């Protein structure tokens, strides 16, 4: 690290130009190739996946995305001549638009079922040529504009569907702008120097910008979800600004101690930069743990997010030192520069609230530890009611056209019309056809079924499907129960004595199958992520207690964050007020991604906090002093970093995307609890209670483990001296040689 920092400082212009060249080159390549995202939630081997493949093979014309145009009248009926003429012309115009394959309306012999029983609501189905992820946003926008042009007095027109969802207005880049502005304000308040405040932001923006364009290119090589770039930006801005903050803080400390600018920058990267690389590695390990699930959809998210973390870490340890050497002593504010000039270098000792809080925790570890545990348990309780399922356009904010179309269809035709189930099978022989012809009567008598369409055969008569409309919403528990009932009871009886193998597909079925696969693999995934994180901490801190406590704290942070998400998004506590839409179940893929990200971010603060304690422990072998000094010296910067990260994450609630808002609130909650409850309260309280046992490691294991270090070289040298000091008298001499300062005052 020292050699890398030395090169970047010495060749600062080259380092800056290389990063700008990388950013410009990757961005240009992404602009030329365009995006190729795909929200393919199919899990291999599931019944809904087999149903989708059978339907696609037998009925290629159904492969395009189907969306809905809904209109509702308040003064007349949809059968009135003026309404019928207006909407017929509108549907004809939509059918002529580019990208539209067909339009099926309610005015005709076979479309009467698309008119509600009260005659006030009707809908038409618009089928595009391609699936939603391949539809150009301009084509979907043209459909919306054409349909909306038909609105008039007494006639309301709304649209729903995946392609229409592409046109929903979002916060654009407002979320990023708000997050960056808040981060800049916090940094300026912390440093008092405009130059020092802007460097972490500039470094993070360069790293995240390069990663964002890289994710666009990655979409051409593997399946990448459309929310992956936004998720990567969310994570990258948070960790990127934080990592740069830690390095700038160490650089400023070096300047205050009288080091030349270049040497202070090199030392900052050689010391804190090592912790940054280690923390970034833990985040990447947690994210890449998703690969063991072997789900293509999550593989792309894992690689995309890891790419963002890698580039932000690289920018922090290469671009940042170059910029620090460029601004020179302006990393200090004017008052600090005058003080350095007038009084010379002064040691930076922990004072103020940080020092008082550290001493307070030392005096009352049991009380404060109990309070922290109670807070975490209360917040984690909603997690036990977590329900994974279909979150659809019925959860969109009430002002959106997709939500209004969803509600109009549900009110006029029943909630199940928004998410019908599709039953698909191969047909072999006359007995199979006879069984299928009798199946619709059986299905109509099944609890939870509203209507059933007639059986439709492909041109060769080899594949058939029929549509089952539940009497409950796609995201409801009753619809999931219906899927289970069809698969376990109704269909096996109908298939008996025939060659039929009927598969249940549809939105609810596919999401339930995906959730089952994820939940089934979740214990293995969590175990691998926790195990790898513990191994890294074991190697870094050479202690059994430190990794165990970190694992427990990280699980607590994840559980409490899930509790907050469940309360807001599933229970609906304030979701409409925050503009996040109606309450509903949690998407099946969210737990895995959130566990990865939250576990990685939780490790960051553990590393930065305990690494300073470890430095002091190696030099003094005094656990009380090590914990007190480590907390006093790092709590301020950790809290500042937490405020920045929380602000960035919460700003993404403004993105207009429910999934990204979930991530933002979950990550903000986890970081807040981790920084203000766990790392500055529960962890030091437990370490005070455990005493020297915090640093215990069996001698045999100590000899077997390879030696890696994240502490500065001088502390490693101190550790080696103490390790060689087998004589207690020699160790006492080393201890007495240290000068006492304010940190030696007992709590």
C-alpha cells in the first residue's frame, strides 16, 4: 500500500488522467452499446418455469408483453355511442403504433367479458412484439400518450402492465443529487475545509460513475436486473464517500502532527487505506456469496454490486492520495492552519463528547449493553412476520396510472384479473383432451377460483393452456394457497389415468416458486457469508471473540433492518405517507441481496472500530484502555460516516422505485443501528465485560494461521516486540517507556 500511495502521490497528474480516461472510455462504450437488462426471476427446475417454457414453445405469439388500457365512466356507460367511438378510434391508433403486435378490445363478439357488470368499466389488452425488458421506453410512452388523449369529461383512462411501468415518472437523478448534497454538508461541518469536503465526493463519483457504465456493459454478458445499476450506485456512493472520509481524516491527522503533505497522504493510505481495502473485501465477499445460490438473476446483481465496491475502493487508495497531494495544506481549515503555524505540531487527543462517552460506556457496560439489546430485539420482532410474495402495481403510489388501472380492474372485474394463473400441459391422445375438457368444470368448483377460460390448443394440438382467475389479489395469501391447492390436490386428481402433466404458471406462481428456492438456500448462503467474514476477522485480529461478536452483531443489524422494512412495506406503517405505495409482501429476492449488502456494510464499522482497539491492545495489552481509546478516537469519524451513508441511502426513497426504496430504508436503518447502537454502545460494552478474553486465541491455532495485518506498520512492529518479550519484566519495561497522556485517565 505504501508503494502504491507513493507512486500515486509522485505521479498525481497521471493517476488523475488514468481515472478520467477509464471513466470516459467505459461511459462512451456503454452509450454505444446501450443497456440489456433482464428481470428474469425464473429459478431452474420450478414448475412455473416449466409452464412458461411450454407456453412459449407452443404459443410463440404470447411471448410479447401484455398490458392493459382501462377506461371508466362516471356519467354514462362504456357502451354509450360516444364512449365506444372514442375508445375504438383510440385502440385503432394504438394498434398502428410501432412495437405493438395486437390490441384486443371489449367491443365485439368475444370481448364482452372485458366490460364490467355495471357497465362503467372496460379494458383492452395491448400486446407488444417483445417482452417488457426489450421494449423501447419511447414505444411504451407513445401508447400511454395515445390512450390518455382520449380522456374527457366523465371518461377516465388509465394504463397498467410491465411495459407501461417503464414510463412511470421517477425521481430521476434527484436521489443521487440529494444524497451527495447532504454528504457534502456533513463533510464540511466535520472538516471545516471546502477542499477536504469535496475530495471524498469527487472520488466516490468517479468510482461509481465508472462502475455504473461498467454495469451497463455487464448486462450484455450476463443477466443483470434493471435495478442493479441503481443498487450499485446506492451502495457505491455510501461506501465510497465513507472510505474516502476515513482516509482524509487520517491525512488531516498527519498534517496536524507536522508531516509534509506528500508524506501525510502516503501514510494515510498505508495505514487507513489498508483497513479500507480489508473492509471493501468483506463487502465483496458478502455480495459474491449470492453466487452459491446459482440463480442467474442474483448472479448479475452480485457481480454488478461487487464491481461498484471494487472501483470505489480502488479510487479511494489511488485517486484520493493524488488529489490530497494536489490540494496541499488546504485539507486543514484556516483556523487549523493558523494553529499549526503558530503553535507547531500537536498530538491529536480524543476530547469532547467522544472521550466522555467512551468513559461513560466503560463505567456502565452492563446497563448500556442491556439497553442496546432491548432496542435491537424490539426492532427485530416484525421480522418474524416477514412474508415473501408478489409485489405488483397494486403497490404503486396512488397517483400513478398503473395503480389507478389496477384498482379500476379490481373494482370492476375482481382482484384476480390483475394476476391470473396459467395452466399449461402437453396433450397426448384422446383421453388427455377429454380430461382437459372436463377440467374447467372442476376448476370452477375449486375454492378460490373466480372464473376459468376455455381450453386453447396450439396449431398442432400438442400443447394446451387455460387461464384461471382467482377471486383474490395476486399478492394475497389466498392466491398463494390456491396455487398450492391446485398443485397438491386438484390437478393430480384430474391427471390420474392420463398422460397429462399440467403445470401452474403465472405471476403469483412464479414469485412463490422463486421465494421457495431462495428460502431453501438461505441457511447455506447465510452460513457461508458469516463463515467467510469470521475467517477474515480471525486472520486480521487473531482472536476468537472478535469474529464471533461481529457475526452476532451483524445478524442483529440485519434482523432489525428487516423489522423496519416489514413494518413500513408489509404492514404499511407510513408507506403511503412516504409515497411508497400500498402495503404488500416483500419481493423474494430482497432478503438475499439485503443480507449480502447489510452484512458487508456492518463489517465495515467493525473493522474500523476494532482495528484501532487492536492497535492499542498490541502496544499496551490493557483491554480497558484499548476499548476506551479505540472508541474515543473512532466514534466521531464513524458517526460522521454513518450520517453520510444514512443520508445517501434515505435519499434513494426519492427514486420512485419501490424496490430501491426498500433497499434505501433497509440500508439506512441497518447503518444507523450499527453505528449508533451496536458499534458505539453494545460492542464496547461487551468488550469491557469480557476483558482480556476478547483477544484470546489458542496457541496452536495462532501458529497455524497465516499472518495478515490491517494495522499500521509501527503497530505491527510493536506487536512483534511484545511477542518476543516472553519475560514479563521486559514487557513491563516496554510499557513504562510509553508517555502517559489524557487517554491514560481511567474511565
